């Protein structure tokens, strides 16, 4: 029995072992001084109080031993108990520093819910985190990257996880089970095909752990779009197509591209949104609805119907209940 008790004690974390030893010394010496000097320490509580302030080297002086035996007990408590109590506070401070370092280095598990997981660190992910974080201070984010050594945004509500995003234990540390969305960006350190393969592998891992989470994936090569859809991507962003469109049009019309970029910069304020079609606007034509919304300073760009997106559909195009309105507020 004593061996089992000692074994259980030895398995406790260091901070708990030091705390238990300190408490044993405090209560023991508090009881001893109460026995030696019952007039000076009439109750056990006064003895324990004296032992605490003595071991902590505070020394209020409200209770002090008068006899030689009581003072010898005080000397022994300072020599032994104060060391353990100081060790406890030093260990507590070391644990706090270690926890902070682990948080910065991406070693801690994220325990929140309804967060957005961003995979990969690059200029796109930086812009995503900063823009979304500035618009919604209460939204939590988790950044997963294997190249970073420290959290690049420690002053924002971003929890960093250091590791490879296609490994189960890394995604579990990011609490992928309770995430609201996962954004997978292309790795800028790899070739386009290798980056797409890595993104799709990460997508398969995410969907394997949480099939219901919404996944937005950046794909660089058009031939991998079909594979991304098969892997379960809810939204696919083809950044190379967007870049090519801008560069091609800049050759023929520089002014048009400048205007387009200015428009995109304005939309960076998240003014472009989806609005569900309500029963009041069902069966209205696109033209009638556009004129109605413009009175409220809302510009109707198009309609998302199922998988199809229709920009400025021809008249008479009628709104149905399943439509999503693409508007600029």
C-alpha cells in the first residue's frame, strides 16, 4: 500500500508534488507550534496562518513564537518549507511561460467552436485573416502551416497550429470537427501541379474527418478542378484564371483593368454578398427587382440558381424561391 501511494504520488505533475509537500510542511509546523505554544497560538488556524506567512517570508508579525522550541520550529520551517513554497511559485511561473511559448509555436490544441480554419501561410491567407478579423472581432480563426515557426498574427484572434495539414492529428488539434469553414490555399513554395495535389490531399483529409464542414479550396491548374470537386470541395477558387483574365484585358484596355481593380478594392470591404430570395420578391422579374433594390442603394448584379450563376440575366427573367441574389450593399 505505501509503495502504491508513493508510485501514484511520483506520477503526479511536478507542480502538484511541490504544492502537496509545501502544504504538508505548512500544516505540520502549524500544528507543532500550536502544541508547543498554546497560549500564543490558541487554535490550529493561527498556527497554520503563522506557518504560511513564515514560509512565504512575508512575516506580518501578528503571530510569533516566544519560546525556544517555537522559534526553532520557525527556523526549521524557513529552512525547509520556504524552499518548497518558492519552488512552487517558480514552477508555476515556468509553466505559464511554457504555455505561452507553446501557444506562439503552434503546439497547443484549439478548443473553440464555430471557427474558420485557414490552411497555408501566404499573402492570400494573410489578407483573409486580417480582413475577416477586422470585420468580425468575435470570429475565431485557426491557421495551419508547417513552414512557420511562430504565430505570424499573435495580436489577432488567430490560433496557430504548426504542422502538415494533411495529417489527422494536426487537423484534430485545430478542432476540425467543430469548425464552420475550412479555407485551403495553394502552397507558394511548390509547383502548380504539386500545390494542387497537396491541396486536394488536404481536402480529402478534412472531409474524411468532418464531411459536413464547408471547404473553400484554391486550385491553380484547370485540370485539377474536377478532382477537387470529387474530393468534396464546396467552393473552388481558380486564382490563375482570374489573374490571366486581368492580364489579357490589360493588353487591350488598360483603363478597363484599372477600373476593375478599383472595383475589387472597394469590394474588399465585404460589400458583395448573397441575399436569399424572400416570398415578397418571388415571381418578380430581374428588372423589377433591380429597380426596387436600387431605391435602398443596393445594386443587384445577378442570380445564383443552384450551381449556375447568372449575371444580369435577360428580360423577362423571373425570381424563384430557391434563388440567391448577388448584391452590392
